[in-house]
C-alpha cells in the first residue's frame, strides 16, 4: 500500500518544481538563521536567490560531519530552542556526538515519512509492529515508533536487548511486522530456536531492517530463518533518522528516496563533481523541508548509485541501490557508528596506554563482536595478572561509556601491530555480509 | 634481603615462550626458576635468572615488554607443614602473598620458594625475625 499516493506517485516534473521551491525556501531560511551556512554561501560567492534551477544546487558548498561537530551542540539549529521539541544525537569521530533537533512539524514530517516507509515495507494499520530498534538518543526506535502510530498500526516498543523476553512477546502478542537491525533479527532467530520457538509458527509477514549495511545473501538468510519478507530502510540522524529511503516489498530492488523532502545527489568523492544517474559514488543529501536542522549538500560518506526508472510498485521516487561501502573509516557495530579515532582518544586518556591499537570486527552468532587489541607499554605493564586484567577492563568500560558499544580488549605485545600503514591497518573487518 | 625477578608479557600464541628461551639461550643467560601466570588472552612469565641485566636488555631488544620486580626468596623446610608454617606466620601478620613459586633446585634439606608480597620489606623482616632464612639476590642467582 502507498501511504501518500499524491506525493509518492507524483510525475517527476511536478516533483522537481516542488523540490526547487522548497530548496529555495530552505536556503533563504538557513542563510538568515545559521551563521555557518551564511558564511559557507558567502565564501562560495552564492546568494540564496542565485539558485534558480535544481542544477544550481551543485554551486553550493558541501556540509560535512566535521562541520556539524564544529558547531556542537546547537549552532546548526535554524530555529530558536523554544521551537525545538526533540533532540537526538549520534556518535562522532572524536567522541563528540552530532546533535540534531526537531520542531513539532519536523517530528510530524518524520512520522509521515516513516509511515510511508512502513507501508512500502508491507505494513498496514491492522498490523502489530515489533520494534526492536533501540529507543533513546539513537533515532531508530522513536523514528519507527512515531511512523507506526501515524500509520495507525499497533506498535510494541520493545527496543533492543533482553532477547528471550522478545521471543516470548513475539510468541504471545503475535506481531506481524518486525523492525530491527538485520544482525539483531538473526540473533532473535537463534534465540527463538534455542527456546524451541519456530518462526513458522509466528505471525510475521514483513521485516524492515536497517541502521547497518547488509547484503542480498543476508536478506535470503533472514527471509528463510524468520519466515518473512525483508526490506531495507535507510536513514541517518543528520538528515532526519530512518525514513530517508525505503525498499518497496513488491520489487525489493533499490530504496525509494522521499524526494519531496530530500534531494539526493551522487558525487565523485575525490573531486566533489556530481555524477549522472546510475553512476556509483558518494550520496549527498539536501533536506528541503526540515525546520530545526536542515542540511545543505550533506556528505553521507555512503557509497551507492541512483536509479530514476519507474518501479512496479507505482512509486515515482528515484531509488538508491543498497549502500555498498563508505568513503571513510567508519564502522557500524550493532547499529552504532564507530570511528577508529574515537577508540584512539579513549586509549589516550588512560595512563600508560599507548595509542597502538587495532580493531577487529567479527560476526558471531549474527552479532557483531568488536575486539580492540592494544599494545602494552613498559609503563602499563605489571607482573601481576590482576593488574593487567584491571587495565583491560578499564579500557573496555571507557569504550563502552564513550561510544556505547561493548568491546573485548586484548592486550598485545609491543610492536606487534603494524605501524604507519594508514587507516586500513587499524581495522580488520572479518564480517561477511 | 631482596632478589630481582624478570617479568615478561606474553600474548597467548604459539612460539612466544620459546622465543624468550631462545633469546636467553643465545645470550648465555641461565634460568634458575620460573612461573607462568596465564589468562585466556595473555600470560606473564616470571623468571629468576643468573644475569638480570643481560636478560632484561636482550629481551627488550627482542621486542618484549619486560619489568624487574623485587621478590623474596626464602628457605622452606622440606617436610610436611614446612610451607604452612611460613604462610601461617604471614597471615597472622596481615601480609598478602600476591604469588609464589618454587625454585628448581634444593638447598640442602630445604626447598627454596620465591614470594611476591604486597608488603615486601615488612614480610622479609617478619620472616627473618622468626628464623626463616632469606636468600639474597647474589646467592640466589648463583645457586
């Protein structure tokens, strides 16, 4: 079912005229309200009024994660705090989170987009939605929640964790839609099996999975083990949260971007030049309806391509392919964004620990496992095992506290971790997606 | 009163222990006593050797994290209750044994035990005062 027939099936020409009008309004607003954007435009010699057609967008400067960090916490907000009704945050590269705000209308927009997304994923108002995305500063839980309510479905705000209880709820409440990270959904399947509960006997029809990259083979595994049809959802808190784009369950081929709210571009990550439809590059998004936290040409660092061809589902919105990688060294561990530099700053704060480290990522029982190998220096070395264990516990606790992700810490002999071989050597990602 | 022990950090992977023994053997250092404390991820090898300085330098050059720690070497009567007498004495005086291990060689009718205490000097003093013979470093390394 298409939640908003008028917009989601709008002819491209009409859509583009709406985009232009909304883009112009957004530019005037951020130019007046956000010193950062005013300076960006001034430095580029562009006035908001200079944007007369959509292709003029490429004259505007990019906004990066670093820009958001430099304006921590609220300097990117385009409305007074009086009008901000919600704040979310995601992790940043130095342990400083990226903070985003929403007005009441933004929350309403987001709910509308998530209602559209859940509909595209197969949900209707009669469904019960088991929402296992984390609730909190992370946008996943509340994003799905408001969309489900907007759709008129019944939402179970189960959040993440406590897996056995989740299985009991799935069995007793009979939810028909599952929303979770793909890896957690497989973890749920295993827990159910251990408890003697078969997904064949459960009520699920569709699952909407996102917040981390996953492959077609993982889709097949999920569909087989959970006995449902799995679709991919994409979003990032800097843009709005989940609900930037969604696969339709009819085609399961590319994620429709809600272009009446976001203008996507694909650029060459090296030169910054826009690439034509179909070519693979970095996804850049401009929000054109956000009030509290608009972003102009935000570099997502996600690698994908765009496809404007009509879809069998009837939606006219362009589709982006499944994200195939990143242009930076960000890792997504159990849905949490982790930059190696964040781990580094945690290590630097512990006395006697040197920043010679390596991150190893594995997937065991469908859960991401982060192992941090840290070289032990003479200063930190103790001949007592309990002191060394205390040290690795401290490192693990500090990582958990700062990044919100559990890591197993392994102390390593000096000079066993490769030096100055660039970022690649810092990370060994053994996950087979 | 004290003796020095060499401690080495080892990752739990094949060949690390033999790398230590190879380096010491090449340097002509003799291992007098050893103990290995291990966890699932790493181990701490503790050695009494005949030449501390040479052992420490060559191991550091070999890329190991090395530390010297003062320990107490005591003679323990080699009969039932010999060790218990010592431990009991220490317990009554509120001294904690962090770890201990036995020397390879005997000294007459006595065994030699290496102790690491939380209060090292106080422990050595109490042992001496109660007639337990402490072996100083030079004598120990040459045993």
